[in-house]
C-alpha cells in the first residue's frame, strides 16, 4: 500500500496491488456521503485478435466486448441490477474502444455493494439461450445507432481515417457480427482479459481507504485460482500513416447537413507522461481555435456555418489517435473552406499569446471544477490508469506547455494526407452529391 498526496489540490490517493495482481486505487473525499466505484478491465471493442500463453491465436466476431458487458449482469440467481437496487445503489457499465467498466454509486452499504461488484464481475455465467436472446436486444441497439446521424457521421469518419485498425468498427459490432457470437466466445474473451493483472478497481467518495482495501483483499483471497493462466496478448493491426479515404458522404433523414473533419495522429502511442503532454498540447490547440470565443469558431459562427452542435475532441488509445471537429452546417464545403483558410493563417502567423492564455485558463478552470464530480473522477482515473497517465499531473502540464509546443502539434497533426471528411446530407435534397 502506498500514498500519493497532491497538497495543492487537497487530494490523497491510496494505491494497493493485491497478491493476484489486481490494482486498487482509493480517493477519499471528506464531507461526501456518496461514493462511486468502477471495476474495469483493459479490454475493449478493438481487442478482437489475441494469443494465449499456450500459443492459441484467437479471432472473435466484432462486438464481443460490448456483448460481454451486457451479459455479465445476468446470473443464475437473477439480475444483478435488482440486487444493487435492493441496497439503494445504482449500477451501470460501459464499453469503449479499449476498456470495459462496471460501476455503482451509493450512499450506504458501501462494502456490501463493493462485494457485489467484485463478485458479479469475477464470476461469469453464460448460457446459449441467454446469448441468443441478447442478440436481438443488441441488434436493436445497433440499428438505433445506424439511424442516428451523429453516430453515422462519426463512424463514417473513422472508416475514412483508418484502413485496418478495428477502431473503424462500431463498438457494438454489426448485426451480422453479433449473430456469430457464441457462449464460448464470451468465455474465451473473459479468460483472456478479465484477469486480475489486467484490471483496476477505483473507489472515490466518503470512504475509509484502509477498510476498502482490506475488504478487497479478503474478497480476492477466496478466489485464489482465478486468472492463473495469465492475461492474453493482443495482436495489433499494422495501420498506415495516411488516411484510408479522404471523404465519404451519405444521405439520411436530417434537416441540416452534418460534417466531421478528422485528423489522424501518428507516431508514438499517446500514453504515459509524454502522452499526457501531447494530449494537453493538442487540447490547447483545438480549444484555443474552436471553442466559443476562439478565432476560427468566431469566423464560422459569423458566416452562419455552425450552430450549438459544433464541437471538437481528441481521442486516442492502443494504436489509434485522432482529432475531430464538426457539427451541423448548412454548407459543408463552405465550412471546410473556412477551416482550411484558418489553419493556413495560424501556420503563417502563429497562435496569438492572448488566445492561447485564454484557453489555458479555461481548461485549468474546467479541470479544477471537475474535481468536485465523483463521476468525473471515477471515469477519468480509470481511463488514465490504463494509459499510464497521472490525472492530477494535468494542471502542471497545462501550465508548462508552451506556444511552441502547441504550434508544433499543429504542424504534426494538421496535414492534407492525414485529413478526412465525413458528411451526412439530407435525403432527397437537390444539392446532395452523387
């Protein structure tokens, strides 16, 4: 057990590694009655090819990680959601490209609920009948996303940016791919990635760290045989640096076109201390230019090319990284023209100091404010753990990144050969391109 203290933020982290390899982090918050707990595995939708220690190479259908998340709550004795609810706890789960998290929040019965969280994730129970029934439910979810213009424009962009990396595939998979999933696929992936050495438990709120860690140790000790084979090794796709397609369009039942512009980031993986610095410099670049009040945001808004849906993000994980801007626009090509001219101007004239400093202060303020949210801390402490990043180093890094660092990110990231465009146009409009 060890402690990390961040005096300026009033944060004390207690970290522990169980004998079986499970990493535990507790962040006590004085004066809070509520707690959040996340029990997560470093395994997501992109992990569809892997090898076990005995040499077996596995390829499973797309969507298994998300499917597995759904089925973990169903046990022989009933639905785990009901057990949490009976203790006045709220449970949930989510799957991303590179992780799966199970969580609960509660104000009472903390250790009992924590025991339930650990037990239901550590003890899988799947039947062929339940798997077949779930296929219909998840197929409806997939079709819902396919009919959602925001999801369509985003995944269409990923299909342009990436040629081979499975990040180009929707997290839930496709209706066809989930139709191939079997009970054995779920157990195989569970054995490969739901291994204590590949997992992390994070608890934040009004808790006693020592009591939490003692309860976790006791829980894990009675599962001594779990994960003895060791976690599986991922087999990653070799992704070209260039984008796969420069542009794709589709028609949907929308009133206003949607456009997303993506920039494929290449080079060293975005992880660890250097990854946090790269993330911060990229965030400063896009926030300074494209957040409300930024020079490019202002031009787009004045020309009535964007509305409140406009935004940006920088997303990264194992083998992928990309920045995205976009939203609704009445004129996708006019939007692209203004953005292109704006990038050219920043390359030529540089980023103004006052613009950068305004963004730096805004991001610092948003981060400090977010530290009061248990939900924020639970989600980002979990994600940063698997990326080997220190969430609380965000403030010093934000303060240290220079204008030269930010402009270097622009030159690295915003290049014609690394840009792709995704457009959703209203069906039946005369100006829709073929």
